[in-house]
C-alpha cells in the first residue's frame, strides 16, 4: 500500500472517531465509532503498528456488542400524562428550549390553552414530550413532539404514532395534524408517515391518517 494511501486511511479513521464522539445519539455514536475503529485497525496493520491494530479491533468489538444489545433489546415504552402546571414540565421545557427551537422554532407553551401533555417514558426514563390539542370530530393537533438527544433513533416516534398509541386509541382519533417546523423536523414527519397538506390560506400542515 502506498504511503499516501496509508496516511489518507489514517486521517479518515481519525476523522470518523472524532465525529463519533460528537454524536448525541448513542446509536449513531456506536455505528460511526465502529467504522472509525475498524478503519484505524486496518491502518495499524498497514503501518505494522500492532498495538494500534489490536486496540482498535477491541474497540470495534465493543461497538458491535453494544449495537447488538441496542437492536436486540426490547424497550418498554409508555406515556405518562401530567398536569399543565407541573413544575417538572416547566423545568423540562426551559432546559430543552434551545433543542426544541432547532426543530420547532415557533413553538411556545401556553398553560391556558386546552391541551394534553404526555411524557414519553422509555424504560421508565423521560425520553421525550408530546403536547396535543383537540380539533373537531376525530382529529388531533400535535403541538409538540420532542425527543431528547441520545434517544433519537426513531423508536420513540414509532411508538408515539402507532395506531395502538394511547394518544389516539382512547379518543377515537383518526387523523393527526402538526406543524412542519425545520427541514430536520419535516424529514422526521415524512419518516413517521405524515404527508404535506395545505390548510387555511398559505399555511402548510402535515397530516397522518390513523389506520
């Protein structure tokens, strides 16, 4: 292997490892770190630095183990409804205000509005928050659907928007509406089965029919 190619491989491996440490999602961190460690192990073999190769091979094996745990483990999800005046709710919204704005920049919380507030518990850990508002008939508006960093692997979203979800089943909800938010949030909504729908005037909403 030519020296230039070997050095490029080393830089690539180092870059992947650095990027992995910047990931907030545990799943993405492990996946990117796996590629980085695997590439670094190959780099170590190429330059005959066996301690580097062995160390990164072990790290890659650890990543594979934890990825297996993540994909094979059965998570327990539930929704916990809280009062609008909950002190923990206010603290949660204040603490994650900047993160929420990254997805829904126009979101504001008004305690006086008619709404229902649910914490999403993943293995009894508060992983996110959903705030809904009733609409006419069998429709519901999701004002906020937020998942904290580290839990954004779409499992929470699939639980929330499941046809058997407590959010919709109890009230006989057949259609959900929500705001598009930022492009990142729009991409998430599309993945969750929402489609763009024009509302009154030029307002754009995303809608999903519960089947």
